[in-house]
C-alpha cells in the first residue's frame, strides 16, 4: 500500500491481509512532508520529505483504491484495490497520536472529517463499488 502526493510516493508498512478489519490512519504535513502511518492505533512507520511545500488545492478529485496513469484517468483494473473500505475521513489538521489511538480503540465517538466525511452524500463511487454505513465501534448483541 502506498500514499502518493504530487507524484511523490511513500510505501506504507501496514499488515492488513489477514481477513480482519483494521483501523489505519496516515498523517502528513505539507510544511515539511513528514508523514506517519498508524495501524490499529499503533505507529508502524514514518518518513519525511513526502511532497513538502505542496499544498492540496481545493476542488480537486480524490481517487481511492485505484492507481491512475494520467490525471483523472488511465485506470488499469489490475492496479485496483480489492476489499472493503469504511469510515474514510480527512481533517485539515494533524491528529495527535492519542486522538488516533482513541479512534482506533473506540474510546471516543469517532468525529467526522472536516474536509471529507464518510457520511457525506455527495461522494461518487464507480466500477461496481458501493457505499454503505459501517459502525466499527458498535458492540455485538
């Protein structure tokens, strides 16, 4: 798994191919390009100089689960994510490690992202994908 910002890439150190749901959080700051990768509330890796001083401009397009060969297109089905994704959110600030741990361990009500929220209705899905409500912190009956 990778994060790609302005053609700069960082390999993410997640171990997720075990058939279980995982909470993943990636932080990134434009000022210095420092990033951190958390899995299930625990820091798994970090780096620096990932597209520093490259602000994310408004009104762009966010593509999840598909590598694109050209801006907004050039999709190859062999480069697509296969699996399930839920509760994807984006904030305009870096979450602290304690906030991330609380979200991952259901110790607090998960706040919605203030830039992009999974609960928004104006998110388009393509390629046979579906969007549904998922409550990872709900206790089984």
